[in-house]
């Protein structure tokens, strides 16, 4: 288990990385801003103080939300896991990423790399994944519904209207989302709105403005949904991430 390549990750807002894959696994650490990574069936949000892992040969694309700063590392093989994931990073993990980044250029540091990577793997194994994963339905029609809601989180169109627009019955649409995403349609839509809200909060918008941008009738409903998902209020998230 070795780091093949490491670089500082700095991109301006709306930077897009097209679909690609590589023989190395990729480890991201986001320190400022937000990056969305999408695989064929899952969309991941990497927010400040998170670590994301995407195994070798996994097809993916990415785009930034706001200006981002972080670290990107490519590791040989499936060093962390065969499964992609995003985890919260405490100060120790963040410092560990920085230390590893500076060990790449010197071949004499390979043994130390292995030791520190082993520590990282062990630390991540003790952490529950961050609630930043959105599974996308595989059915073409259900996927079209999902993509509309991802592009328009503020849209309040009813489920019956969405089903009709894309040639589905309400029952079929509900069944497809439940079977293919593990969430009911309403739960999936709620998750979409909550993840979309992170962009506005990181951009510095108020809780009430964010609630309106993401289709909530009032700020109280948004705060309750956000706290249920993340265990903290949107105001606290905004404050803790420097907005």
C-alpha cells in the first residue's frame, strides 16, 4: 500500500472533471468548499473536514461547489476498501493527510508511508460513514425524475405529477425508488434537498434563504430535517465551516 501521486487540490467554483477512471484508488480530503463526486449509481458530497475514498477502476466524475481547497492522493490498489465512502475527518486525520502528502517525493520514506497509511486505515475503520451519500435509481424513467429533482431542489411539484410526466404510475415510481435506492420517494427527495442545502450554507446564505432555495415551506421544517440528518443545526454547520 503506497501513495503513487499526491497533490494539493485547488479549484474554482463550478470546476468540472469529466467521467474517467484510473488504475489507482483516489483519496480526497476537503478542507474548504464542497465537491460532488458521482459514480454510475451514487452521488457523494464531500464537505469540509471529510475524507472520501474511491477505489481503482471506479468510473466517476466530479464538480466543485464554491472554491475548494484540499488534498488528492492516488494509492495503489484498493488500499482502504473495495467500497467507496465518505467519512468525517477529525483533526488527527486531517494532520495525517498533510503529513502523508509530504512523504510522496522521497523513496526513502516508503516504509513510513506504509505505517502511516495503516494508521489511517485503522482510524477510518472506527468511524461511521458521513451521511453524504445519495443512491440514484437505475430505471431510466425513475432516473429522469431523480435528475430533475437534483437540478431543481426548490421544485415543489407533486409526486403524482412527476410520475405522470415521465410515464409512470405513482405506485411504480414509489416501488422503483424504494427498491433501487433503499429510500422511499419522499425520503429520497428530503435527502436531495438536505444535501443541496449544504451548497447554500457554505456559500454564506442564511438559514431562511437556504430553506427557501431548497423547497421548504419555512425555516423550522428545514432546521428539523437538517438536524435529524446531521445531528446539528444548519446554523451550527454554517458557523463551523467558516461561513
